[in-house]
C-alpha cells in the first residue's frame, strides 16, 4: 500500500502484550493518517463514560503518509486520546524527529492501551519491541530522562518521547516532551501527558531503523519536495520565523492587540519588545535549530551566561510561552520567561494552560474571589517570577495550592464556584495568545475548535494579514478586514478543513506552499489523483469525524461559546472592537450545514462526506 508501512503497533500495558496490526485500507482512504486515522479508530474504542485517566482510554502516537519522506516538515507526531482536561477529543502535536524514526522503525503509529502495574518504557529497536523497567526514570524530568536512556542503551542517537513529574502526577495539562538532543519539541495541549502517566508509561524510545517508506513515485516526490521547500522560503512568514523564531511575531502581535496582557484584560504591553525575537537574538541566542526536513529552522538555542537565571545552552521560548508566562503574568524579563519556559518543559507541563491557569488565579485573587485561605497563605501578584517558579513546582508535584491549579482554570473555578465567564477557556481548554478581539476570525476558530481553544485549528490571523496567503487563498480562504465579523465563516471553515488535512498528512502549518504542490506530493506518495475539491472534502470529513467524537462524548451546541473575559472591549491595538458572535455563529452553522439547536452535522452533510454509518448514532 503506497505511502504506508501498513502496521500499527498495539501495546497493552495491562497484559504486557505487543502486537502489530495491519491498517484498514478503507479507513486510510477516508481519513489518511495522523489525527484523522486516530479519531476514526478512537470513536469505536471510547465511550462517554470512559475515564480519561483509566485503562480503557487509548493513547495514540501517529504518523501520516508523508512522514519521513523528503517533503518539508514531515517529522511531526500527532498524539491523541480522550482529554483529562476537557473530557472530549484530545489532540496534540510536536515536531522534532520522533515520527520519522517511528516510520523508519517500520510502523505507521502506536496505540497504547491498559495500565501497567509498575513504571515501564517501550523500546523499539531493530524490528524488535519490548517493555522495560522504568523505575530508574520515575521522578526524573524530561531532559534527565533523555540522558539516562542514552546512557542505559549506550546510544546517543535514540529518539525519546517522555513525560516529566507533572505527567506522573496526572496534572490535567501535563505535556509529552520529545527532548530530541537539545532541540526540544512538546506535545503540550489537552493534558495527554497525564494519560501517559496514568498508564505508568514513562517513555517511548526508538533506536534507528532501516525500513523504507513505499511511495508510488519516488522521483516525482523528491522533485515536488524541492519545489515545496523553495516556495516555502519565498513566504514572508517563513523568512520571519527563520530570522527571529516564533518570537519574531511578538512586536507585531502587541501592536495589533493580538498579544493581550494581564489575563486578557489589557490590550497591549509596554514590555513586549523586551521579550521579542529581536531582543532574544541580540542578548541570548546561540543558533537556530530545526525539525526533520525543515527549511525554516524556527527553533532557538539560547544561553544565559550570568545572573539568577543563568543556564547552559538550552531551547529558547516560543511565542505562546512568551505570551503565557510573560505578558499574561506581567513578567517583562526575557531571562525569567526563558527560565520558566524551560522549567515547564522539564517538568512536562503545557506552558499555555499553565500560564493561563496561574493568570486566572492571580486575577481571582485580585478580585477577592480567592484569598490566602484558598492559596495556602500565598499572596498572588502580577509580575512575580519567583512566585510563578514556586507555583510551577507545586503544580507538577500536586502539593498545596498547586494541587488545585493542576486541575486547570476551569477546574479551579468550579472548585470555588467562580463564574465560567471569568475563565479564559473554551470547552475546558485554556485560550492561547491570539486574541479574537484583534482578529475576529479567531473567535470562530476558538469556539468551534475540536479540542477547545486552539490557534492551530485554523490560523486565521495569519491568513487575515496575508502571511500564508499563497498557501491558502486558492482554496477559498479570504483576507478581509480583521475587525469584520460578517462573511468570515466560510473562510474559517475552509481553513479548518485544510488544517485537519495537514494534521493527517502530517505537515507543519508554518509550511504553506501552493495547495497544488501539497496535492502533487500526496499523489506521488499514494499513487492517487486528488485535486483541490477532493482534498477539501477529505479535510472536511476528518474535521467532521472529530465533531462526531465530541458529540458522542456529550458535547452540544451550548459548548460552542466564548467566555466573557475575552470579549470585553480593550484599548490598544484592538481599538475596542469585539466580534459579533451571534452573526458569526449563524453563518458558521449554515456554511457547515450543522443543526443550530443541537450542533450536529445534518444527515445530508454526513451522507455527502461518506459518514452515513454514523447517522443512527448521532440522530437516532
């Protein structure tokens, strides 16, 4: 089967059994791979009653048909499970090289089931797989885990996916980290590190394999890959990310009101430049780093040579971490934000959820919704990096007030009966740092994202300012006034579908060559004859499958909402603009052909997408 190794590795930790299972050709035809394939398989394996931290919740590590080929940025891993943070579809992605190594080892993905009695790690080496004792790793941070495994296996080339103490302690927003020999990659969102921790699976380790990925037209794929790399680097966003990393967007975001501060209550931040990519380049940058087959190399390696945050060469912070742990908490010291980000990565926690949850706690404390009686005597205040460092340690170990913060912002609010309108979450997932008041298309992106508030679900802010235009405009995505609400729905829906396809191929959304090049690469890999309408339909099918999973988990149209805290008019780059949600929602449901009262895709839409088998379960 062209494009696939035709093997999923099923690992049952309860029975300590490992078996290789062939792919279902009909399912891969409809859902491709990556997130699409994981969601279709998970739909049959997970019920609404399934405990996300119980043995019945499977954990997927997935690749796609382009993974490990010469196509740019095809080393990304999709990880999926029912989320312990949101209790709906949980999906997270990370770059690096792990996914490519998994394919070289002979597998299209890994499905982990059950729970081990004692801590273990999974070793994949030279066509062999085994579960090994991980007691010597338990309690170690993610970077220590990588080093200890290299020593244990006498191999500095191993690729590792692991959890830190936060995952072991089942923090609801624990991440899964791929240290990747210093260029760390993090699957941060939706708390999948807690799922891995609940299974007592400390790490997955791959030693290099020799499997060849079968493609229909190898020479055609190589030619297309070169063309894609060339056109990628002709794009302004790619050039900016290469020059300054994702932090290169900080200054523009601050000017546009996209990087809101002080827990989404201030429209701009005077200290933003101190946290920017330009400042990082000037003061602490050593070199760029990159993921597998990436021409952009947006990663940063930094070094802080003196002061209280002194650190050896280490991964630098990304834009979202700068927003979450910097401007959001009014911390304007780049060295402090770099240190706090690295601490999160070592402990294994999502920086976005971490920062927003801490920000909510400080906000609630300031408004007397929380007091020292609830915080264990801690005085919560803005701009206090030492406080944040202490809270990160308490969260990861679930000690004192950290045990409450470890439940996430929504969980903290529920504990103390604080209105959910004060909580910057959508469907339980903390809001990232692309403000819907600055780019109204992001209001739809957040409200309808299948995993909760997610800027990668449809990066409409970049489409609005034209940075990814050549890669998405031919599909029907439009660049309109960023404060315009009317007419946004169709454009957002098209981009959502395309990103759903990206998460199944799997490609990084920073790479945006013309759609024809992506289609040609896929056709060269699979031997298919797809065109633009065909890949748009596949993307819509994948997105709709995720929606069906969420409906099965109990989601309704009432969950398609935004909290009031991110809808209050603000000064600054947002210029007091607020999206017209009622108008946008009406248009969106109409574009999708979903029922407004229930949130369900119509019977006709399910038939159109070849999902008619789900009509009885959805509609009765």
